[in-house]
């Protein structure tokens, strides 16, 4: 057996492993604790070995390079903020807390393993469909098996479960392109997966996820422009709105009660009420974050400094006691502004904007790439909304999910449209 044959066997075996990991990744991320991080590390390790030891070289498009550099910049800004604040004495000891931010450097190895193995799109779509479907089944089983009203949780807490389930649900829709040309019966698969993901999100009780639904629905509306006439899309949109309205008012979903409770808590807090709730602790944390940001507008107070500075503000007489129960303000944007300032906020917006620009490029290109572009745009827009009311990038499950799927979507689409070249 010559070198070429041995290499082909190794690539085939590696492709099988990577494909299986991609299929189970969405399911495991939402239902099994630490599974997301485990798969992230496995893919990154294999990708690093490809970069270091294989002869393959990958051409990256301009938009893909922007994505890679934006992820590196996000880490670099946090590291720079830490160094600056430690140097001027605002951080008492040299113990950087950059574990979460360091994971962004794994994008390129993970992208490389997907490119090198030329993973088929069917594994990507199968994983997303399975993730949505099993999240719904799990939520229904847990809800019906409980004697009391519960918020369904998965691998971590109810918020993460609801956010990921909603993301699965909408990312399943572009898989319709993959099913095109097949028997129309197969279209029931993404439909069932979509509603399963929505059910899971509803049973999680995650209000922060629900606010993303209108914008995600708009993306889906434009996606179907290639398949349906405007009249049919209007009818479907109207039907979805009516279903949403029914779900809102139906007692079993508890949506109306949770929305009304949130509004009442906001009104009460604006009148000076300091009772702790999931809403008021966010409002107080956001105000505290802005105070910290105003004192440190350029590079922020440094990673990990939100909590001690919050307690300092409380000691100074600020009415942020209800925010002190948490080490973060429940907003990715706010904690980034407080700890890394304006530069950090720009870096955060960069890790959203760069893949979103890549998604728009795919949407505008040939029809075969549209599904990847729409799936990517759904992922980005969903996470942009989730970050409003939750510090999503302080949790490994969100970071790993975001990195792996951005890398998979870009790499698999690139493999579908081009061949591996000799450039970088």
C-alpha cells in the first residue's frame, strides 16, 4: 500500500469521526453537561494536527479571514484590557480569567478539520434536525412527567436550553433546500423539527429567547422567497402569527403570565421597588455596568472586575443590592462594556458582524449556497438577541456552540463550492 492509499484511508476514517461528532454535537450540547466543550476540544485537537502535520493548505475567502481575525481580536482585546488594568494597579493580582475568551482561538483549527475532511452537508443538517427534534421530545417528556409546573432545563439551565432549542428550530428551516428534489413527504422532517424546537423553547420559559422570534421569522420569510409566491408567504406568515397568538394566550404554555410578570417587574422597579426578581436583577446589573463603563470608557475595568466593582458601588450607597446576587449583569453587551470598554464592545460586535457579512455574501451568491447563508444568519441574529438579556459568552456551551457551527457552515459551504487549494 503506497503513501497515497494510506493517506486516503486515514482521511476517510477521520471524516467518519468528524461527521459523527457533527451529528451528535447539537443534541449533546443541549442535553448533556460538558458535551459541548468535550466535542469542541476534540475537533480543535484534530484540526490542530491537520494544520501542523498534513500537507493540505486551505484558501480562505476574504469574509472567512475577517471571521477568523475577529475571533482572534475578541480574545486579544480581553487580554489587552487585563494587562492594562493590571499594569495601572486596578487589578490586584496577575491571575487572568481568560478561559472563555481563549476558546475563540480554536475557530481556525475547527474550520480546518471540516475543510480537510470535506464533511458532507447531510451531516450538518441531520445534526440540526436531530437537535431540534430531541430537544422537543425531551421537553415534552419532562413537562408531562412532572407533577408541578417546571421550566425545562437541559445540559445547564433553562435559559441555555431554550436559547439553543430556538436556534435549532429556525436553523432547520434552510434544510428545506437540501430536501428539494426529493419526495415532498421529506418536507415533514424539517417541519416536525421546527415545531419540536419551538415547543422546547416554550417549555423552557426563556423570555430572552422569545424576543428573537420576530427577527428570525423575518429571515425565514425572505428565505422562502425562492420557493413560494408572496401571496403564499403572506398566508403562512399570518398563520404563524395566529398560532403564536394562540400559544401566547393558552394556559399550558405560561407565556402570557411570564410576559406580564416581566412587565410588572419593570414598572415596579422604575417606581423604586427593590424586590429581587429575574427582571429587576438585570435592570440593576445593567445600571451598575453603565456606571463602571463611564469610569472606564476605553478599555474597561478589566476581565473579572464587574463583581468586585459592583460591590464597591453598593458600599458607596448605590442601590444595586439586588444585582449583587450574581457575578455578571445578565447581558453580554453590558459586561463587555464594563470590563473591556468601548474597544471591547467593538470587538464583540465584530464577532457578530463578520460572520453575518459572510452570511449575506452566501445569500447573494448562487442558490446552492443560500441555505448555508440563511442558517448562518439565523445563528448570528439569534445570539445577538440572546446576548441582550444573558451573558452568553461567559458560558462554555454558548461559546462552543457558536464557534463550531460558524466553522462548520463556512467550511462545508466552501467545500461544496470549491476544491482545496494550495494557498492560504
